[in-house]
C-alpha cells in the first residue's frame, strides 16, 4: 500500500492533473459543466410530470425538456471552441468560433432540404445523442480557428480598427470550415451524424456492458480518493451516459423498453448515495459510532452535507483521501454498488431510467425513486445502504481505534508534562 500511495502521489496524480489542465480537455469539461443547467431543467420537468399521475388535468410540459435537455448537444458544440479560444488567449475570436461551430454542427446533422428550400431536422439529434458529434465539431472548429488566428492579413501596427481586422482574419477559416461541412453533407451525401455514432459505438458498448459500467463508476472514485476530481473522466464517460439515456427515452416513447443501464441517472439512483463513492453509511457511522474525539466532531459536521449527497467535507475532512483505512472500503463499494444496480436492472427488478434526472442533491431514497420512477428502487437503495455499512464498518472501527489510541497517548503525554511543570 505504501508503494501504491507513493506512486499515486508522486507520479500518477501530477500527470493526471497535467492532462486535466490541458486546454483541449478542460474546454470539453467546462462546456459540459456550464450546460448542465439545461439538463437540470429537464430533470425538473420529469419531477413535475409525475404529478400527472395524480392530477389528470396537468398540461404536457415535455416540450420544455425537448428544448432544454434536448438541445444539449447544440449548446456544447458552441461552448467547446468558445472556451478553447479563451484558454488559448484568443478571446476576441471566441464568439465567432462558437457561432461557426453551431453552423457546422447543424450542417452535419444531415437535414433534409425540401423543394421549397425548407430544412427539416431530426429533433433528437440536437440533444444528448448528438454529444459525440458536438464534441468532434467543436474540437475541429477550435483547431482551425486556433491555427488561423496566428496568421493575419494585416500588420500589428495597422490603422484599421481591430473589429475589421477580426472580420477579415476570420473569413478564410470560416469559409474552410463551412466548405468541409458542405462537402460532406451536400456533395458526398454522407450522414456524418451516423458516422460519428458508428465510430464511437465500440466505446458506448464497452461502457454499457457490466464491466464497463463498473469501471465507469470505479475509476472516478479511485481518482477521487487521491484528491483528483472524478470529472476528469467526463469527456469520455458522460457522452455515453447521456446518449444511452436519450436512446432509452426514444425506445420508451415508441412503445419499446429501455435497454441502456449505464446512465448518470442510474448512478444518481444508487451509487451517489451520500456523494461519489456511496459514503452515506460512513457518515452516519461517524455520527453515532465514533469513539475518538476527531471522528465524533467530523461526524457532526458532515452529516447534513452527506444527506444531500455532498461528501467533499467527508472525503477531505475525515479524511478518506490518502487514508488507506477508508480508501479501500470506498473502492470496494464502487465495485459492489454498481454491480447491485446493474444486476437488479438487467433482471427487470428495477426500471432502467428513461427520463433525465440530475437533481443529485435530493436525499435518498427519494432520489432513487425519482431517477427510476420505480418504488422498488427504494428497496434496493435500503439494501445498498446496509451493504455499504457492512463494508465500511470493520475499516471504520480500525481507523477509529487508531485515532482513539493516539488521542489517549497524547492526553497522557500532556498530563505528564503538566505534572512535571508543577
């Protein structure tokens, strides 16, 4: 364990943090993060729609979700080059870069052009199913614009106003970008949306498999225990999760069944109980079972945030991070809990999520029910709480005892020093 800790802190963590700070990676992360309120709106609509089961006269709010969560890919396509140009120090070009990416994204959605000149789009392609296309589009536009901004038609001391210089410097890269989109969509008649889906389908299949889903939960938890944000995996995992949910929603809407278990909603239904790593049981344990003064104090401080699934105070205050006593059970839970979720859903014991729900701060087991819209999820969440309790318990007791012995030793040494001083 000592060798692992040394490797992670001295070698692995610095390299990962370097990758996270890479402007191309961080631009994707920031874009996904900043657009999440659109998903939250869709989640609120999901909650409100449940009232329709009680009040038959409730209006249909589904179109609000269609034009919030359903436009997620479109927004991300704009934000990626926007943030990339900003991070590269070319803030003057970020708006036009984002706008160009929007235009290219829409061209690559393969619209049907009628004889009257009307463009007909498939609405679902604008949302999470188009996430992979939006990322590819955004990165391509950002690459071209970042390359072109280094070249200018004018000298630095030109008397021409800066905004005019910006117009002319943008003409060539924008023309090139849109020419590529025109060539692919209207000349070669290639549905690039389907091409991207085909290219990324192996990744989606891996994540949607049992081992892939478990790893998608375990890896962020593993990194988190070494102080590395699990969001570093977002550019890889999150598009697959959202695409899976979108396909589930389409299948259910057409009378079929949801098939993709690996979604963010599944994680929020079960494995985020108390926060990433399913730590609610540990928080309750610290509150009611701690014998050491340190863990008693921490237990009182963290219980309320943990109920609302915020566990940063626990992870860095107990601490769990860099603490083998608590890191190991957290790793075990990040394998056991997604296993329970995957098995129960694959056997049809709990509904597979088919509507967006990212209100992660809702207390359990309310979150479990809302994410799946299945009361049986409440039973599973109780089972998961019990299982994680049993896994944490021996490790917690060992850690608590070690702190208690240290506190008793410190108290004895302090008493001896006071006696000597008298």
